[in-house]
């Protein structure tokens, strides 16, 4: 009964997200409260927010290039089934991305979507032949400047008339995407295609842009796998492409935003810098406040996963946690000892040592009681 209800929620293609406060406890399931609160933030729909600006910029690029072809959907609920998120997309049952250390499970077969591609099969089943989707996606991950457990993606899919040659579809896909990259980075941008791997596309590619001395991954894409099209009830002589890109890393580069936590800042000094709502906005850091570092060392007794430590640090320290990284690892008498450094910093103010000590001791206590480790 309970699972049936959740599955129903997960399959409502256009259901909007209930605010966290009204989300029944049974639906929150195993997802931490701090993560649930993010499901109602909808930064990609917040006027003048850099993620919203980037979303509309991408939508208008496709609208200009192919008038009336792509409709953008930005209000899909992030609660999906494991079938939508993984099975329909041929992600193997033992694939690491499905593990509870990487994915937020609401229940055994209901998750917070880890990518927007989770919606593609349902739309194809409804007969849609072209899509642009934008929304928040959730992944348990490490903690640093470019990783946050919630980020945003734009995903797209297009099916072609029966018997269209696959080579032509691939050329079309790559032309649309290099065009998008030139639109975002300027017509003199340096781009390259590299081979990629996704279970749901074949062949698969990644597009990279050379930016400030580094090749940066922009997006993943490919021709939809025959088996996925079959699951979507698409005729056997119809083919198409799909792509997905992460908005935060792109926005960090384009707007010069140095830390991914800033997208969640309520500080006026952040918002006020994006008043034009165009790609020409540039972020100037309001100031850099000093960091406070705390180390935690423990013996590992069982199946320890770094993401669990990061989750505890995020849950108790919130956005004050800037980085969690392994500092030292050694082995004695067959036992493994790990030492992690946690860096705390506010984007908005100076931290006091008392404040951080309190968080630090809460983290220690939670680690000692909920992870398979013995503190040293
Ligand atoms: C996917 O999520 C695929 N669904 C993309 C796709 C769609 C491929 C359709 C083919 C066809 P990936 O896990 O690589 O792929 O993520 C896509 C983008 O999201 C990456 O290029 C990156 O920009 C961004 N991204 C991934 N992980 C994070 C993270 N933790 N924080 C911020 N951005 C991230
Ligand atoms: Mg990737």
C-alpha cells in the first residue's frame, strides 16, 4: 500500500514538488531532512538566479535553431522509481551509481532522481519526439568546491522520422551541441569530442571546452540505445539522440562563481550581482573569510564509505562545510586507520571557534554511533 502510493507519486509526469514542510514523513523515507528541504528550492525557476538565466539561455538557443520543436519541462517531481532512473535506461543492477552510498533512496524502489534522463522513456511512451528537461538532481558524493549533493541538469531527447540514417542523426546532434557551446562560450571557443560511455546511448560522446588552461567536460550525449527505444514503445525504424549537461559547473565557469555552495546563498550580495539576467553577469567575491580546519581519525571496523562521512558533515555543518578530504591512511596489525580533514568556511561571515567546535563534536558523536568505525 505504502509503496504503491509512492510509485504513484513518482510517475505523475507533471506533478510539481510539494514543499518539504508539507511532505508527509512517510514519503521523506530515508532521505535526510536537509536534502528534502532542497526539493522545494527550485533555483532553476528563480528569476535572475544564474541557474535560471543559463536554463533560459539554453532553451532560447534551441528555440532559435529549431523553432517550435523543443518544449522545455521544468516542473517534474524529482521523486522517481528505480525503474525510471535505472532499469529503463539499462543501468545494470550492480552498477555503483545505484548503491545507497551514491543515491538517495526514499524507499526500496523509489529514489530522488540522479539525472534528468530518468524522464525520457515516459515522455517517449506518451509519443513525444523532442524534449528539453530541466530540474534538480540528487547524488550522494564527496564534499568540495565543485560537488554538492543537489545540482541541476538540462537533458534533451529528439527522435527522427522513420528510416533516418543514424550517421545523419549523429551529425545533427553534434552540430546542435557545438552550436550551443559556441553560443555559451563565444564563437572562438576551443572544443573537442571525446568518446564517452553511458548504458542508454551507443555510441556515446562527451563534449569538452578548453577554458582557462584546462579541458572541461561540458556534457554527455549519444544515440539512444535500441533497447531503450524498445522499452519506450518507439517503432523499430525510428532512432534519436539524447544529451545531458550539468548547469552548476557551467555557470561557475561562465559567471566566475568560485564555490558551488554560493548558488544556495540567500545573501543579497550574491543575488544582487546577477541583475542583468544575461550571460554577461560576472560574480565578484564579496570577501574571503578565514577557514577553520578540524581533523577526525578513526579505525575502520567494517564497510566504511566516505560518502557516509560527508553526509554526516553536511547534515550537521550545513553549507559551512567547504571540504572533506582524506589526509592520512595507515595500516597496523591488519587494521586500517583513516584521518579526514574537514574545512569549515562561511561565504558570508567569520566563524567562531565555539560554533565550529560544537558542530565538530556533534559530527564526532554521530560518526562514532552510526558508522562502522572507532574514533581515535
Ligand atoms: C548523466 O547524468 C547522463 N544522464 C547524461 C546523458 C544524458 C548522457 C543523455 C547521454 C544521454 P553524468 O553523470 O556525466 O551523465 O552527468 C552529466 C553532467 O552533470 C556532467 O557533465 C557534469 O557537468 C554534471 N555533474 C555530474 N556530477 C556532478 C556533481 N556532483 N555536481 C555538479 N555537477 C555534476
Ligand atoms: Mg561524467
